[in-house]
C-alpha cells in the first residue's frame, strides 16, 4: 500500500493541478461501499483479507487510504461470494459513512449478508446496530440488538460476545441512571477480560473506562482514580483524552480543584465535539469548567460563558446528560434574579423538556430492561439453583420443578402487583375524592386522661389553640426551617407548653403536626394548580416548605401511603 501511494504521488507530481483534483475526486467516490463501482488497485489484488483490514485499522485516521483497503476487502468478498467477509467489510465501512442514513444502510446490509438472525456471524452486525441506535438515543432498538447478541452468544456458547452484550446493556443502564446495576455488569465484564490468558489491551482499556466511570457515578471516586492510574492510563493511548476528562471530574468531586482544572482544560483541547464518541465527554468538560469557575473561583460571569456553551451544544443535539440539568437551574435562578422574564421563560421550557425527555427515556427503558433482561436473568439464576438442588436430591424432574417454581413465582408476583396496584389506586382515589380520614386533629390518646397530667392553665391552653388556629389559617407552616422554639417565641410561650398542647390537642408531635399540615396543603394545591403539577419533586417540596425532596417524600408517604412520583403520575393523566 505504501508503494501504491508513492506511485500515486509520483503521478500527481507529473500531471496538471486540475487533473490531480479529478483523480482525488475519483478516489473519494470509492469510499462509500458501493459494490459495483470500485476497481481493486493492481498492488492489492494478491493481498489477504487480514492484510487489508490490518492496514485499514493502521490508517484509520486517513479516510481515503483506509477506505481503499476496505473497499478492496469488500470487492474481494463479493467476487469470492464470501458473505461473512462481505458483512465484515460493510461493518467496517460504516465507520466512514458521511451521514447517519448511509451508516444505517451499511449496517443493515451487513446484517442482511449474514443470511439469518440466528447466525453467530450476525453478532458483530447486531453489536454495531445496537451501538448506532444507542448513539442516536433510540434505546429500545439498541436494547433489542444487544439482547439478540446475548441470545446468540448463549446459544453458540461464546462467552466473549456474551460479555460484550452485558457491557453494552450496562451502558444503557448507566444512561438511565441505574448506576448500581450498571456497575455490577461492568465488574463482570472487567473480571472476564482480566482473566483471559491472552489479553486484548484495547478491550481491557475500554471496559476499564466503563468500570471507572460507573464507580464515579456511584460516588466511589478513589476507586475510579485507582483504575485510571493503575490499569488504563499508561497502557492504552487511544482513550487518553476521555480518561483525562474523567479523572478531572473525579478530582473536582473530591475537592481537588487546581489539579482538576488542569486535566479538564487538557481534555477539552483534545476532545472533538463532532465525533459521536467524544461528544458527551466534550460537553462534560465545558460543564465542569463552568462549575469550577462558579464554585472555586466564585466567578459567575466566567461560569456563564461555559454554561452558555453547554446550552448551545445541547440545543444542536438530542443529547440528555443528567449532569447538565444544573445548567438550566443556574440560568433560571440567574434570569429570575435579574428580572429577564423572556430568557427566564425560555430556560423554564428547556428544563421542562429536559425533564420530560429524561423521564420518557427512563420509563421506556426501565420497563423494557425489566421485562426483557432483568426478569429473564433472574429466572435463569433461579433455574440454575433449582437444577443444582435437583441434582443433589434426585427426587424431582427438572422441567416439572422449574415449571412449578415458575408458575408459583408468576402467580405470587401477579397477586403482589395486583394488591399493590389496588391499594395505591384506592389511596389515590380517597385523596382525590376527599374521603381520606384526616388525622391532623385526632388525638393519639384519650385527651381527658392526658389533661389530668398537664400543668398548664385552661386559659393558656385556649390562647395557644387560638394562635395555632390562626397559624394554620395564615399557612405559617409553609415557612422553611420552622422549629418549635421559634414558634413558641412567636406565641409568647415556651416550647414545653406548646409541645404539650400540640401533642394532646393535635394528637401528634410538633414535627408530624407541621409536616401533615404541609402535605394536606400541597395535596389540595396540586389538584387545583395545573402549573404546579409540572414542577419537579424538588420544586413541589420547596412550595410545601420542605428543605429537601427526601424529607418531603418521607412525609408524603407517611401521610398518604403513596410516593409523590406515583401521585403526580396519576394526577397528570
């Protein structure tokens, strides 16, 4: 191939410029994988398939050179009627496709060439198609191809392909926020690759990258850094820009801001936003550089520059990165503070769209993963345990025992889900139609018995109750950080008297009394205020006077027996 290009170089030097351009245009046309328009150069006619693919990989950055090798590979496969080689060639060529439509066409033709979905030779095409759909956020289609790879690998007992499929499914789980489950799959794949006698350094590096990233998402920053430095960073150079970015994020989350900034800037200068593989990482580099400006340098203006860039990049794509949500929150707060109503409204709409797309993708993929991957995996594990038990006891037939266990499991699961659904639905309807018994003024014990042990005068009790009634009418309970000490001071009494009156006459401790008032208030508001229904859980919690979404969710569940997410989902129908 080197001789070929030296020869072409001599020819180019001896002909006019306009003929050089025409010749280069001709060679550009052979790079699209057309079966009937390419002629094999004389210097490559006797070259093997391995030689051609190895040379194309070596020259992968040089599109023209690499695709000449690959088109030669494809042409030889067509001439020799080698459908498997043809499939491989189309797969390789899809990397150089100029647009997504051409890429998809090449990948589908690659799969078609294997003549049947149950062929083990179809696996690489399924992996490539799954990755294609994954890159363009069609997660359900991506999962379909990954599950096909998993099925074929088990059918033909190919553990390598099986772990590749598990790794790809792990990435899907990571993308929808199932970080703990994703970490389990990445650990399996890394253990498998590490245990090989002959290790593939590039595969080990990529799997190590996935594992370390997953550890970061699970807030295991030290473990993530350990894998970067000891297993990946110095061994394989092709992921160094992404590794640099990830370690920069690790250091930021660990509070090592100066070291983090150096790595983030280095990564940002090396990553290419136009490359699908780099795109998410480039956006992350801009996000964290902005966060550095904001949290470390206290430079709001500098942070805005990076956050605007993140917003612009997200507008150009359909990318949804959970980390970037805070960009919209930052701008919403900033525009509100500076009374920029038009920009404020735009950012609110962007955040609503972000949350909507995130929820849709998460719900759709969670259901599909549960029904088509998680449940079958559990059943497979169950079957394995049953089989082992049967081999020891030798009393029951394998199929009979499995069928019995499966039916019992299915019936039990169905009954459980039905009861759970019915209970939740009943509770929801009780809230909506106002038939739920209110607890806020129902004593936990006999009031008269408790009054015998109280040392407060009737006049003081009456005064405190009047003030509580006025407090409830004016919705004083919506104030955040409300404590019994501050309320007692406001009522011109002490905390002991106020707590005793609330315990006896309201039937609950102070904190439960306040939380129940807040939940009753927000339940009513949610039913009447359509705009409030569109808020996030965190936003609704703040409207109800809670400091955190966690404390709100706990109080909501205690008061209603339902999770806020379930209530909102059914309320929005």
